[in-house]
């Protein structure tokens, strides 16, 4: 059973991303939305955690493009391996996984 | 696929209602069914007909009402959350001796059981909040 985890806060504001990454299983997906996308910037403390999670835990990590654009984060500044999706992609992820867990 | 949606935050204060609206719209446009959007806590403010935002701003309540009309989406406001926050339909206003109905078109007030039902009847429950 795979889970789509959504994280909507920056890792510099709350510990939702850490909590989330501590609970993911191989095959799960993590989608960064709203201020959550701030964590996906390459070369940052949170970005390094995401890069480690991508390499070690077998999870896929996604970021919502509209929320990145609203915060001035271009795609080429993202951690390698983080995939950008739009709202239709968010819907697809929610459908493809067996459950959706919001880390509020 | 059937999606149930939970919105826990009010409009303009937090992005949750914008994110939820855009998710619901995308799901409906892809041909999925949205069984119900349940508004809980400050989320009930999404359904006030007394909201008059500046014309060049997002018309969040109106957007929900239009979506409900176009796709027949059930927009439910939690009754206990409404009572605490001054949201009333005709029945509630009469019961509490208040003079107005401020529930916008397409929304209705009902109980928390509707959230549980949505969780049971939907394939996925997606939560938006703070």
C-alpha cells in the first residue's frame, strides 16, 4: 500500500517535513505544496535532507509548480530528482496512491 | 474515482481554501467525482454570503458556489463550527433567534457525520489546512 504525503509548510517553519520523511515507506510519494516547496531548493539544509531521502528511502518527491512560481523558485534550482507537477498531476498522484496523508 | 475533500481553514488567511479549490477543479475536469467538500473549523468562513472582497481579488466564496452549480458538488459547513462563528441558515437563525441567513449559494449546514460519511464513501479523502 502506497501513500501520498502532502507537506504544506517550509522546513524552516515547522517540522512537518522531518515527521513526514520519518514515516515514509519505499514506494510512497511526497508532494510539497504551498510553503512546502521552499524545502526543495538545492543546496539548502532542507534540500539536502530531501536529496538524502531520494537516495536512501525509495520515495518519490514532487513539488507543485504553481506554488514554486508564486515563491520565485525556478525548476533549475530544485534538488535533483524532485519532479514538478501541476494540479492535474496532484490529482493523479492522489489517485495512483492508496491513501493521502496531509502533514498539517 | 471518488474524492472527498476536507478544508480546515478560512479564505484569505491561509492558502488552504485556494489549494483545495484548485485541486477540486482539476479533479472534476479530469472526470473524477468529488463526493463532498466538508468545511470544518474556520473553513466554514468559505461559505459566507457576506464576503465582499475587492473586485480585483479572488472571489473565493463565489468560486465555490459556481463550482457547486456547474458540477453539482455538495459543499457542507460543519454546524458546530458555524454556530461558534456566526454562520446561519434560515433554520439555524430561527432556532437561535437571529435575524439573518448568511450561507452562500451552493453551501449547506450539516453535522460532522457528513465528514465521516465522506470518508467512508470516497476512495480518497484529501485534507487542506494550516
